[in-house]
């Protein structure tokens, strides 16, 4: 079993390096050698001779430099003087000259080393959180601004003539929502091939590419980039979820570095990571939900000055809220008082492009690796066929099956807030110019309330999910009964309050669900598969929301409420089965299949390969019984630790000999 990496420390004061000892002995016995020839300071040379000679013989051998140009006493050579008696009573040892510093404290240095490691993990957490916030803030802000501009009939005719921007926008949204359906097939392979950090970097780069294509708005630029965005949604979120979870686990290891299972890289006790996972997930989602606030900056600082007031845009709107059908039936096709200049649009898009590029640099420079290099090799060495199959095999676990409806509802509720509630209740009632304030209230509330998940440290883990579900259920029932009046600013406080409470439910839902998955699946070999499944079902929910846009509002609310109630029921059933001790079915992770070459794979059996707990216990029992049997045999050599392959060294040596002969 490989031992966790430790800081290299100098030798203790009691240890003497024999090579250095014999070096000084040989040097001081060399003919025509004089310490005075090595340095000009007579006191330094004399001290060096005293320290070096005192360790050579039990009685102490000291060379004393003659004073005032005198010759050695009795005409003896340097060698004779060195072997003479002690002249000044010095008891300095050789290790004081070449050994460690007298004030060195190994425990203190070790503590400082792991403190630096913990600070590095916190830096990785903050960098990934800020990068996710900036990426989605730019993406949502640009998408919102472009959809508003392209909706205006005058803008389309003057700027682009008969280009068909609305048709391009519909296909762009279709590409974003449909492409993730295939993400379950390639996301685990991409994450294992590139690594968690580099998959995150590539996904952020694809979002940056989408921003750059808006400089030249054409079908062949916008639609392919939208398809690329759809292909990158699930890999981005799966790698983000996996990365934050790994940072929490690494922080636990650096805090408890003295524990035996950490030093030997064994599996931690069940539930040991829970408090760290909860805190790290709360911090990440607190930053992420601020992206809804950042997305409104183009509206606040640029587009708001060009919008008509609600009396113009809502002139033909008759029904809002629960009585509405589709998306804002009767909304005016001209929403811009004057058209923005192209130079101003280029400036805004350049700022967004700069922020997107900054998020790429944050991931590239500030985010460290989620795994050690050897762990990355082991994770991808189980075979690409196994990597492709394992997400499907993990869905045989009843815990995941019971959470599927919560995954779907998690995708429903965010898109419903951004489209159904914001447009059908907010914009329909208080105008398009107040849409940014609605989403800002939602974002700030979600960011602040994400910290409420920390109650899982003291309360049962069911509390955040059930509390968030209860808040959303109450709001959905209230929305069933509420039909706000069009063009009525008096409804604004109620709309802002509902958006804030919906943010409370969203924060508890998403943060609690992601934290729950981290608690249920602690093995680092499974985490990318689990988060791929989670966000793939969210992507399917996005596809459904895109296609239900023309349904009546009551039908949308009914789908949301039924899904939420069913999700809570199956979740409670899952917790009940876990409390009863019902065994769950986890697929076995194959052991890494390496070509046996090099020192790395001639070591002990790698702890990175994870089997089920029952198989692990059987292997440990088998190892202990074999060790006892060998120890009881007379004249038997001491038992050796189990190797991955018994003849690994001989096979590697044979391959090297064969290569030389070939």
C-alpha cells in the first residue's frame, strides 16, 4: 500500500550521513591539503577543522592552525597533527557541521506543509466557483440580450433585413436543449480522457466560443455554436460537481493527515467527509447563483435605456398568470424606443468576451488537479468499454432510481422560473423593463439561502430537500389561484417576494441534492458517473420545458406539482429503505489494466481500485489468513504484501530483455 506523500525533512540531529563522514575523513588526509587554502578567514578555517576532526576518533582529532606563521609542532605533518590529542577541549561533532539545523521542528514543518495544502484546496474551490459564476453570467446575459434584440421587429428589418433572426433563434434554442440528450454516451469518456480539470477548462472554452460567434450573427455561426453549447452542458456540470466533491475530500485528508487510513490511502469511514462536502457545496452554489445577478448587468447598464415602457409593450396583453396560454400572447413586437448603435453592441459583446476569457484563465491558472497523476492513469485504465457502460450500470442502484424524479424537477424549476414565472407573471404584469429586477431578486435569494444547507451539519439530511420542496409546493398552489392584472405596477412587491421565496426553494433543492449525492457516493471512482447521470436527467428536463412553452399555464403548473410530489414520495421511500438496511446494488469497478512497465506498477496493490465493501472485506480476510499461514511455516521467509501481479518484476524484466534483443 502506498503511503501518502509527505514533506521531505532533513535528518534528525542524531543521524550521521556515512558518506559525508568518509568524505571529510578522506579530504583531511589528502597530501598537500591545507584548510587555510580553502578560505581566507583563519577563524572559519580553524572552526571547520575542529568540527571535522572531532568526529573521527573517540578521543577527538583536532587540527590547530599554527599562529604567526609557525610550523606544526615537532615538525609533524598535517596528518600527524590531525591524529594527535585534543588541544583545546572542543566537543563539536561532525553532524553539527553537516547535519540539520538545531532549531528544526519536524512536527511544526509538517503542520505548515499541510496548512499550505489546505489553503491550496480552498483556492481551488473559490477559483472553480468564480469561474462557474462568470461563465454562466456571461452566457445567460448575452442570451437574454440577444433574444430581446432579435424579438424587436424594427431591429430585425433594419439590421439584418430578411435574414430570419427569429428562425435562427428558435433553432439555436433547439440545439441547446436537444443536444444534451446524447451526453450520457460521451461525458464519462471525455472526463476520464481529458481529466476533470481539463474537461472543465474545455467546457468553459466552448461557452467562450459561443460568445465570440455573436460578433457575426449568421446561421452558420450561431446554430453550430449553440449545438456545441448543448454538447458541453452535461460535461461542464458533471466535471464541476466532481471537482467540488474531490476538493472537499482532499481538504478532509489534509486536515486529518495523521490518521492511519489517510496515511495509507485507505477508504475513509462512512460519513467522514459529510461536513466538508456540505460546506464546500454551499460555498459553490452560493457563488453560482450570483450568475443570475451578473447576467442582468447588460440589461441594467445598456439595454434598459432603449426599452419602451409597459403601456406600449403590454398594450394588447389581456391575460396574465394562471389564465395565460403560451408565452405572452399579445406582447408588442416592437420593444425598442431606438435602435442601439453597432459600436455600442460591439463594446458590450467585447466586455462579455473578456469576462468569458477571464473565466478560462481562472480555470487554467488557479484550479489545481482533482486527482494525482497516478490516480488519473488508474481511472482511465479500466477500459473505455467499461467507462461507457458504467453510467448505465449505476442506474440499477435503487438510490439513484428513487432520486430520478428529483433530478427532473431540479431542471424543471429553474427554467420555469426564468420563462414561465418571469414572463407569464412578471413581465406580463409589470413590464419588460422590470424583468432584470425579478431575476436579480431570485439570484440574490438563492445565493444567500444556499448557506442554509449547512443545517445538514446539525439536522437530518432530509431537512433541506423537504423544506425546499415544501416552499415550492406552496408557491405552485398559490400560482394556481393567482391571476395578476396586466400593466399593474402594484403587483411588483408580490412578484419580487415570490421570486425570492422561489430562490429559497431552488437553493435548498439544488445544493441539498448535490450534497446528498456526495454523501451517498464517496468513492472517487464513481463520482463522475453519478454527476453525469444527475445532470443528464436535468438536461432531459430542459428539453421538455422547451417543448411545453405553448401549453396553458395551468398545465405547466400541474406538471411541476405532480413531479414534485412524486419526487418527495420516492425520496422518502429511499431514505426508509436505507434506514432498514436494504442492500443497494453497485457495479464493480474493474481494476486498472496496465502494461507492466516502470517502477510505478511494481508496487503494492493500488488502493485506487474500488470494489464493493463485501468484496473488500473478503480480500482483507484472505490476505490475513494467507499471512498467518506463511508465518506459521517453519523456516519460511517473512510474509510480503500482496502484489497486483505476483511476477510483475519478472515480467517487466523479461519484456525489457526482449526489447533489447529485438
